[in-house]
C-alpha cells in the first residue's frame, strides 16, 4: 500500500485563523479524497498545530478514517503525568517521539524534529508569514530537500 505523508509547519500565532482554517480544510479533504492512504504529521506547539489537528480530526470523523492517520511527532519525551499522555491519545492516532531529537538539548530538539518530519514527508504544508522561527526554517529545509511545498495564503489583511 502506498502511503502519502504530509507534514504541517506554521507559526505559533495564527493572525487570520478562519481563513487559514478554511485553506487547511480544503487541502486535507483533497489529500484524503485522493484515494491513497495519507499520514498527517503534526506538532503540538501553538495555534497552527492545534488548528491543523482540529481540521484533520473533523474531516476524519466525517469519513471512514481507515484511509488516514493523524501522527503527533514530539521532539522528546516530557515528564508530564500519565493523564497528559492519556489525553493526547484521545486526539491522535499515533504518538511518536523523534529518535534523533530525543537526546539533544531541548532548544535544538524542535529543529531536528522538524528536519526529520520534512525528510519523511512527500508534501510540506506551511503557514509562514515572516522570515524567522521554526516554521520558516522548516520551509527553507523543505525547499533545499526539493519537497512538494504548499504555502497557505497569508496575504489577506485583517480589518
């Protein structure tokens, strides 16, 4: 079975939330309706990650979700309680800890995890409005790796 892997990266704060949510939903539906098994890779570091997770869960609930999986990729194991992990398992089909980033300094861990997600993905979806931060770095890494990149349209000005 062919598995198409899509990785999502975006800034922690989403200025144009409903517009970006609309774009993400349209993309997720197109990936799922494509007929191939889809693996969605996400983090858990801000509004964009929460938005993407929510959209994927909603789309999966509307259709037979045996054709996709929502994978949370953590940079390292946290020391949080068992109730935290139990809660995470309610939202994600799979929870992974990136092996390459698990044993490095926490400030470097996110960058390494993001690079491994890009390497694993066929397509990278980005919400990048400024030329700084982890999402921007992931976008640049994806460009160097010659991945298919979908940039969400952030041009709409808020009034």
